[in-house]
C-alpha cells in the first residue's frame, strides 16, 4: 500500500510517501528555522503561519518526486499529537481535506513513537521486542516496544528535555539557536573531563532530569568568569555528562527488560558524540544499537507514514472527527 504522511508538530512542514511500510518514495521537508533563530527559539505563531503557506506546495513536490498520482494513495497519515496546537491544526486540516477529496481513510499518529519507527526505514534486520530512546528538543523518553501497537513508557524527563538543555546551555554560552549543533561543534577538541557535571536523579530510576545540569553550567560561568564563547572544555564537559546519563539509563532499561536491541530516535540522535558513546557502550553490554540516518532523526513525514502504515495494518483506525 502507498501511504502519504503529513508532519507539522513544530517548525517543520513535512509530506512523505512511503510504500509497503518501509520504502520511502519521497520525503519533502520545509522549515521555518531561520525565522525562529532570530528570536532564540520556536515562535508558535510563526511556525503555523509558515506551515499554512507551504503545506500545499510541499505536498505537490512530494507527489512529483514519488512519481505517483494522488489517486494511488491508499491511506493518509498525520501527526495528531504531541506538538504545537496551531501547527498540528494545519497538518490535520490538510490531511482531512485530502483524505475526503480522495475518499481514503485517515489515521492520526503519535509523533514520538514515529521517531522510533524511523529506524525501520533504515535498517531491515531489527527484531522486536526492543527498548527505545527518543531524545529531542521537546522529549526525552524511554519505551519498551513489544510491537508498534504495544508500546510501554519506561521513563521520561521530569523537566527539561535533553535537546532543550542543549539549546539553553548554548544560549547561556552565547552560541545562538538552534544550540545543539553549535554546542557540539564547539565541544570538538575540548577536554570532556575538565569539569564534572551531574544530572540530578529522579524518583524513577529510568526517568531523566536535565534542569539541574543547565543551572550548574550557568553558575560555573558566573563563578569562573570564563570567556564563554570560546570555552570548549565547558561545552565538551556538559555534552559528556548529558550523553552519559542517556547511555546509562538506556542500557539499564535493556537489562531490566532483557532485550538486546536498542533503538534511538529524535533530533539529538544526530549528535556524533552521542552516537559514538552509545555504539561503544552498547557493544560492551552485548546490545545491538540502531540509529536512523541523520535526515530521519529530524522531524519528517516519512517516519509518520511508515509508522502509520504499520499500526493501520494491525487495526489502528481514526475518523474525520480526528483532533489533537
């Protein structure tokens, strides 16, 4: 079956076409990131306005790249949660209109679960059950996946998400927005053991907390009066500490659930330091660790279409009363 996916949960506008759950025929993404960077973060009103202006063109481009006609689409899948309300409304409204015009079924899906599914678009040998970590600007969560229709939350952040902490620390250091890639760049060549930071604990051993380490960076800079724009050691030390806690808790979850497959997804999964740490530590623990291609770590509609196709096959359904 040919499935069309629509993604508009934050500042990207994505439309993709996927065949047989895993074959990506087209994956088009338009972003308003440059507009948000002027303000140091995502402005919801700007995001939804740009999505409203661009979604029809993104759809047209995706159909053109996939070399299909709209009538060949068998299912329309759209991100219904979580996300910015105005942005979600644009995507859901467009998906409803398209599905009605084509007389095709519509399915709303979870954006976070779709980040995990992105791995299946890149790797053909993944076996379930597995533990999954989604680490992004808005979410840091651990899941146990028996299959994609049966997903259990094992742990999640109690405050800042990991990617949010990266952005805030980058802002404290005067690096700009989005901060994650900028912080990763400045951390290269830095001494990651120079400064000891710790992520505070949480009641549940598999939960996360990143607000404390962000505050620790702020106080360190105030106390030491460092030249923050050139402090490679600080960036490297923060990155090392944040990544270490992700690795530790993910492998603990694998041990508790007695699984040997670990799936990583979300925008922060594109971080090279994180990938290297996970691969090395997972190998020592006897765990197979998987990442999507970098372009599929970011918000995109291919993961939405693929995940939707999978759970639709197993009975998931929506109707035209679909809402956020």
